[in-house]
C-alpha cells in the first residue's frame, strides 16, 4: 500500500511537471508569435492574450479556455500568425498544437463541464413528421400543417424551446387531421389532395418510378384511408395565354395506379370554332372515377413515348424544355393531379395505421374502456418515450370517454390519439435534473433520456420498442449495450434521416430549392437538374453511411453518382437513362467529392456568377470549422470595387482586397474560392471566363500553394483531423441541439483520436459522440 501511494505521488508530480512544461511552451509561443497583434493595446479581433497568466498545475486560476481554444483552432489551421508575419516552422506548429491540446484536455479532465441542452425542447417539423410516421404509420405533409423552424448554428433543432398560442393551434389542427387519417372512425365527406409539379420541370424524358417507354409526368404517393370511388383529374401545363404547351399533334396521357394502367386518354390541339380555338377544353376530359382500396398507393400520370427526331434548329436543343421563350416544351407536360374522394360513404379499410392503433379490437368490445386502455398504453409508451403512468393515461382516456359516448369506440380512440399528439409529453423532449442537484453539479442523464437523445440524433424520430426496452432496463449506458444499439440503428433504414436532415442542413442542400440562376446566362438549368444535383450529394453521403466508409471519401470518393441529366450537364459521356448509378471518378473527369459537386457549387454562387468569397466562406465554415468574422459595415459591393474593364471575378476581388478593412478576411476566403473557379455558377467545368483564361492559383493561409481543386482537396486530406473535426462539431451541434462551446472541444478531440484509429469511419464518429460526456451528461444550471 505504501509503495502504491508513493507511486501515485510520483506520478502526480510528474504529471504536474509535464503540465508546467506545456504551459511554458505555450507562453513562449504566444509571446514570440502572437503578442504583437494580440497584446493589450488595440488587440486584433478583440482577442487579448497578454493576460494568460501562468497556471499552478491544472488549477482554475486565470484559466481562459475560450481564448486558448481560439488560439488552438487558428494555430491548427496555420491561419495564425498571418502569412505576411513572422511565422513558426512546421515543427514549432506541431509542438504548440500538442502543448495546447494537452493543457486544454487536461484542464477539462480536472474540471469537467459537459454543458447542458435546454430542459424543454419541442420537436422540429422534420422530427414531428418522422415520429408520427413511426408511431401511427401515417405519412404527414408537415409543410402544409406546420410552419418552418428557425435555423440557428446551421440547424433547425436548436431554437425550439417555445410554443406560441398560434403554433399550438396549428399543432391541435394537425393532431386532429392525423388521428382521423390513422383511425378514420368518423364518417366524413370527400377529401381532396392536389399534387403539383414545379413550373420549371422539364418532361421530355423518362421519370424514375414510372414505366419504361414513357416520358414526363410524375408519380405521387398518398395514403388512402377508406375504400371507394375517387375522382381523379389531370391538368396539363399552360403558358401565360392559357394555351397548352407543346401540343402540336395528338398525344396520349396515361393514368396509373400502382404502376398499373387505369385509363389512356388522348389530347389534341383544339379546333377553331368560329374564331379563336378554345384551349380551355383541351384537357377537360382528363378525368376518371377510380375505385381505390385503402393503404399507401402510387398515383402516376405520364405520356407514352413517341419517336422524335432532333428539332431542326441552328444549335443543339436544350436539355431544359419548360419555357416558351428560351426553351419551349416540345410535347405536352403535366401540371397537376387532383384526387377527391371517396365520393360515397364507406367503412374504413384495414390499413397499417388502423392496425397499429386498433390492433384486433372489435368495433364494439365488451369492455370499451379496458380495450381502449389496452390499445393506448403501448401507443403512449412510444409517443412519450418512456413507461406511462396512470396520470399519463388520464387525459387521453377522458377524450376517449367523451367521444365514445356519442360516436362509438373507434371514434373515442381517434379522439384519444389526437389528445396524445398535442400532449407536452409528445411534443416536447423533456430532461429533468436530480432533486438534490446543486448548481454546477454534473450528472449522467437517465437511460430513457439517453435513448431519446440517441434516436433523435440517428433517426430524427422517437425510440423504437427495442431501444425503449433497453433503456427501461437501465442498461443502455453500458458501453457494450450502447455500441450494439448504435450499430443496429445505423443499419436501420431510418438512419436515412442523417442524410435528409443532418447532411441537407450541414451542406446547405436545402438552399438548392431556392437557387434560380440567371436564365440568360444559364439557359439549360431546370428543376430536373436541381433535383439531380441534390440527389448526387445525398447518394454520396448515404453511401458513406451505409457502407460505413471513411468520411474522407466525402472529399475524395472512388465513385460519383450520376444520371443522364446530370452527366450531360457535366459533360460526362456514356451515361444513359433516368436512374442514378456509380461512375468511376477517372471516367467522370472533373467530378468527384463535395468540392466538385453541382449542389455545393450552386448554393455557393450568385444567380449570375460565381462567388469565390462565398465558396471560400462555405469551406472555412463547414469543412474546416473556422469561419471568418462577419464583414465590417459599409463594405463596398464587389461590382463597385473594380473598374469596368476588370471583368473577371479574380480582378474584382483583387481590387476589393485593396481596402484594408476587407483584406484580412478575404485573404482567408478568396484563395480557397478561387481554387474552385474552374466551376461556373451551376457547377460546369470551364477553362475561360469570357475571353480571359481561368486562373485558379493562389496561396492558402497556411502557406500551401494551390493551383485548382485537386490541390485544395490534397490540402484538406494532408491534415484530415481538421476536416473530420469540423464534421464532428457539426454532428455534435445536430445531436445536442445547441452550439458547440469551448468546453466541448476536449470531447471533440477525444472523438477524433478514437476515430483516427478506425480510419475515420462514419460509425466511429457516431459512437464517439454518443459515448462522450456532452452527450451522456449534463451540468446543473
């Protein structure tokens, strides 16, 4: 025992001595390379490093982790000292980074602070949709039912603590509609839904999901609750003069149900009847009453393909055909499909949602209250994400009793389901603190709260029965059990939410829908191309997750995913058809990872030109985790910063940087963005801008020369911990529902070190995050 005590004392002294050495190294580095700009007199960016007094071991005196984390971030990226200042050599950089990480991580170990999420957090619109889907088997169009959530720190699940009376009213209306769609116990009149295609959607080629040998149209998925006759009406696209576009002869229109032909119509140009022809009558007959069984069905409308020759015009026909002025439609196109019904009262069918809610209960059970409680208890367990109590059942059971007395058992269950959907226990994720906890205490969240954190991170939905059972047993926090659940959940198709919800926000893919380039300059852009661009990036992200590859493949993959429309746009030969398929990067030419994909290049451009500044900012913020500060006020526009003859973007940026107020940030952003300048605003490769050749050369802030996108990718992969670290921070923000704080960075580095040993596979990042203190623990406020 005495020998063990002596060993511990010697180890402690050695540890303290090592800490002192690291602090001395940091102080020396700061004094030599930082204090000229960050001293007490007019410090750059308001960062004062002169006050970082020496520490007594790992004590808290004079400790400023926020300042030191900022120093670590800039030094790790070699952004500081700036390129025009006296700079350390590479060995000094590495030693300083090691010393900073040792000090910061050691202090965090001595003074743990996992941070805290809000105690009450409302489900986002996406989380609400997925939760309803997994709870009731009902697909909900949340865009119509609920307003969009506000974005903060790049994600919409951060500022979700409040529920205004107006928003509560929307949730009540949504709950009643969803419950009626799930149970459909109360006879109602016909209901209608209209599916409309975007006006800039070209319809000259085959559409995925429709039969081969057809072109254009659309396929729409809808959940029919009752069997019966439904009135289906088709409308064709018209121009501003209300003329059906592309109608130059007879064309056939097919109405499909679950890919089966229901009716084939014929449309033809209107005949003149004593004056101008009446175009309003052209598609009036495109209407059919169809018997539809309940369940999820696909309604399709398309046009049988007709052989066609290349139009005799002076130039190659556009791939975009949706605008009568620049690229008119060559054939009729679908505008919308309306479905109304059932036209006569009908009993609800045996749908999956009714089976989930009602099970095998008879319409009039002998013990309605007991039967209702038996159906609601497992449902509420999932909805509330924990075992339910008698108090939890009281509200829905009151709703059941009141409604069942007047309208019967099933109507009562429908009312109870609606009551559950507006309960705070469903709408809010609640985390409570221990009763005896004091401010500043750190505690582990309960296994049930951990299950909820985990499921909304990986699935953007509520925990399933297996995860809840493990959590209720109190074993989820055990490392082996937690790992098993994470691996299972990543294999589940619901992990697609990491693409649809996380990646779409991290990479700004949602912004692609609002990207409308100048049609005078980019005449071949349409919604088909927009959707293909987004799908290319989503398929790459889904591949990395599904195959559990290294996330470095997002920068330099072995294959890219293309369909014919996107391949034609990129100039990649030999890709035919509407389906996406993997194409080797050697065959795809200038295509590859995120920096070469049209989705990213488009959302980081202006409508009429590229923006190296926006692209550079996007890379710094999303791939390097080090965005520059916001611009100062009264900065002149880029277009005003250069003379009229300086018509290249590079020349304009050079003039813009002559303003000292602009130079500091633009020196960080512009070399990165200019390295991507060979790609135009819609992601096509080019060698010239107007008459001038593209010059993608420059020097990155760390002194690395680049001569285009290949060099830029190589610089990212040369220090993979920087890119992966930025991605981990984004994953943390999404997983925790709050911004990453300086106190979280030691955990980020632990995830990185663990993942590095596993080649930065995606699962290793997720496992590292869900096993870390910020995810599993919480600080009392």
